[in-house]
């Protein structure tokens, strides 16, 4: 069943990996990050139907990096605070210098 769902995701999500080697359970964080950052609406629908919002949020909370729009999107949908996400905490502690 996972292979069937995996085949429904957009090809551009797998530009650097072989789709056959991706396991939906073992590589859940990878799939969540790719779909949140680069996925189309159809990819999001597939991801949500497979994992559910709670699991997606749980996986996203462990990610070291996540683009700000993707973080806001999943935090808003899951009704969680951005402060609960590892990527938010790491970004705050690694502030960039002023760009004059």
C-alpha cells in the first residue's frame, strides 16, 4: 500500500533520491519536510491522508530546519505553537548578523 501511495507523489520531490528506496514509515520526516517545503496541493492531500495532521506535526517538530512558511502552515493547521518546533528554536539561537 505504501508503494502505491508513494507513486502518487510528484516526481520533483525525489530529485536526489530513488523513489524505490523511500520507506513511508522509516523516512516519515523526509517525506513530511519535502511535501511541506516543495509539494503541491495534491502531494499535501496524499501526505495528510496517509499520516494525518497529528503525525505530520509530530514529525515536523523534530526537524532541524523547515522553511518559515511551511512552519507557519503546519503550526496553524495542527493548532500548535511554533515554539514547540525544533527548527524554530534552532533558528532563534542562530541569528544572522545585520545586513547593512
